[in-house]
């Protein structure tokens, strides 16, 4: 089992920045870790992942404003979001144990999420 705990969400004004964190109880070698988000009434969508070799991958729709990173010594995954927009308002989830970068169905472990609310 892997426990994931997200933090760092909050209410911000458009144009601001946030850094989300995801603390994992342990790592799983050879698998993907990722960030997803889900807005009310919308399907969950992928943002970015860290691949088993440590390089990052991003969903086609997410370029420029998002940056994923990890600190292996702390078992922590991060998501930096810059120039926040109202449409970024969503619950943000980290996931682990994946076998494909942006395919949510391949991930075994999920956190409870951290809410990001962006006002105009």
C-alpha cells in the first residue's frame, strides 16, 4: 500500500501561483507518478507525470504554466502552477503506481486531493 497526501491548495487570484505537494509513504520503483485534476461536472484530466527514469511528461493540453518535479529524498511530488486562471479551479490529485503517463486508469494509488480555487 502507498498513502498519498496532497497539500498546498488554496484560494488565489488569477495570475497568481501555487506549488502543490504530494507526500508519499513510499515509492514504487519502475512506475509513474502523476498529477490529475477534476473540476465540478467535468471529467478527471491529466496534467503531468514523472516517468520511471525520472523525466517529466505533460498532457497535450498542459504546456508552459505547469511544472512537475519530485524530491526522491523526501518521497514528495510537486506541481508548480503559474499564471493561474479561473478555469484552473478544480480538485487536484496525485497518483502513483501508474504504467502510462497520462492514463488515469493505470494508476493504483490516489490521494484525497487538494482544492485549488482561482478567482478573477
